[in-house]
């Protein structure tokens, strides 16, 4: 049966934002010399044999990265070369995949407007720009992790169809072979799954099967004795745990002037807050509150767990062990779900009511206008009603009128002024974009925030 009146995608703004994001990442790609880490990647990851790379480097304590990260960059250089432009284009392509994935992720949760907000924030993010031009595996990690989030949502739309989980399983496995700390995101996925199976035990078996498949696929590498032995000798080179600075960096970068960012924030001092850190913290908390009031509970839990679980776990690990595991680059894959959370919060402001009775719109991919469409047959409506009530709607807002799905009534509470809500959301978005622009400017033109010393110029002066 064909369902009509599906909303069309806003292709023009999507394409425009994708082009803006691509341009920012490609322009001035070679303006800065390779940093120490990037140069190490070129010398060790690219210019060594595959046998040495997999048997020595991948299991060493100095370079604890899974084999797919090393193989991907090694293979890329064999095709594209090892010039600065070539090795950084490896990161650019990963960043473009992330950029393309953020729109469908957010749209499934909050609709096209929220998707465009998220796409805009990622397109001009200084953090995404930094690692989108950084010749390491961080960009690839963000790309695969974002795809796994997208396919996670897709799987939960029809959780009993095992074939729907195949893309999620594949991307989750690939991500695990790109960066070890993806395990924190596996934890976030399982916390979210717990909220879905809590009252639907019949959904537990499909989820368990996906997790067993992922674990079996990762076990041959993760359980290698050499890896476990060498990990005990690993000395982390992060900073003291500072989660508020970490959240700020994931959203607005770490290339801000002193009047916006505490100059000592990156050194891990505690507390080391600046205006940007406090602003981002308030926006994240506010977004969670608004999502709780406006969106279905499934969307709130997804936003909360995927955005904040990894940074919470890494902070706790650093504090408990008193070792410097903490650094925003070890949380890079959290940048997308954190941005999605903020985008949903800003979009939800226009739907905020004093009463939270109406939390039904945009039921993770089920358009509300289709539920009451007169073109649908009674049997089809009945199936959709059962699916909606069972999987998405909280029990206080379910009701039925004859053979049709009756969505919850609009809130009877006094609404906030709609214009004021939208204006507030626009002002917050404008502030975020403005600060991102400042961060990009300093990243590109302020030597203080250069990726590393200008080694070619220093060598020419010495010679």
C-alpha cells in the first residue's frame, strides 16, 4: 500500500550546509605543518610494512589503536600518497561521513528542523574541523560511530526484524576495530536498550543477539594475551579530568580566546571554567529539561545516554585510577550525540508547554499525520496504533477513539509565548554559531592554537 503526503526533504538547505562543511574542511587543509602525532602516523602507520604494523605497532603500549585504524590509513596512503594534503584528506572524508550522518540521526528523533540545526552546528564546529583535518583515526572513529547510532535507531524502529539490525551490527563491529573507547558507546547503547526492553521483555532476545554477535566479532582481537599484557604498561597522556571543559570542547572546540575560555582549561586544572564552558553546560542541562517535557521518553533516554555516558565513564575512570585518561579527543565520538541533544533541545523550545501532557509528536520515524490519515484502512491503522502504543507512547497519554489512533490532546496548560520561545532558540543558536566562528578563526590564524611548531620553517632557519 502506498502512503501519500510524506514530507519532502529540505534538499536546498541540506546541500548548502554540506557544501559549507566540506569547504571549511578542505580550504587551508595544508596551511599548518603536521603535528607531532600526525607526523608519527606518517612515519609509523604509513611508512612501515604491514607485518610490522600489525604484529608490533598495533600491540604496543605507545600506540594503542585497533588494527582497522592502522590498516585504513596505511591503505589510504598507498593509494593517495603521504603528502600533507593526502594524509589529511583521509580525515576529511571521515568528517564528511559524520556530517552526512548527523542529519538523518536527528531527523529520526526530532524532525527536519532539528536535523538542520544539528547539521549546521556540526558543519561549523571547531572541534569537527580540528579532527576533520587531523591525520589520525579520530575522524574515522566519529564517522563509524555516527553510522552505528543511525542504524541503532533504525533497528529499534522494528526491533523484532533481525535483518534490521544487520547494518548496526556491521558498523558497531567496524567502530570497535577503529577505536578501543567505542566500548563506552556500547555501554550507552545498552543503557538505552534497557529503557526499551524494561516493559517489553519480548524485545530482549533480538537485542541480546546483536550484542553477542558484536562481542564474538571483536573477541579475536580484544582477547589477545599480548594486548592485555601491554595495556598494563600503558601510560596515558591525557589531562586531569575536567568534564565541563570536555563538553565545551566537543561542542565549541578548544581554540577560543581567554575572555571566552579559561586559559588553564586545557591543562586540566579543576575547576577551570570560562564563559564558554558555563554557557555550554547551561545549554546542555536546559536541552535535557526541554526534551523531557516535550519529547517521548524514548528520545530523552537516547539523548541522555548517548551524549553523556562516555564522558561520565571516562571522568570516573580518571578520578578513580588517578591516571590521566581524560582528553576530549578520547571522547570524539560523543561530539555528534551531544550536538544532537542540543539541536533537539533548541527545536523543542517552540513546543514547550507548562504541562508536559503532549509528548507524542515525532515518534521516532512515525509521522503523526499518517496515523490519522483517512486514506489508511482500519487494519493498517490498528497495526500502527498497536506499534505506537507499545513502543513509543508513555501510558498516561494513550487513548483510543473507535478504530483510529487518537493522539494525545494538546496541553491544556497555559503555553509560553511562542514568539518568545522561538526567539530564545534563535538567539542561543546564533551565539553558538558566533562562538564557533571565533574558534575557527583562531584555529586558522592564531599561532597560539597551531597544531604544532612550524618545523619546516624552523629547519630552514637553522640551516
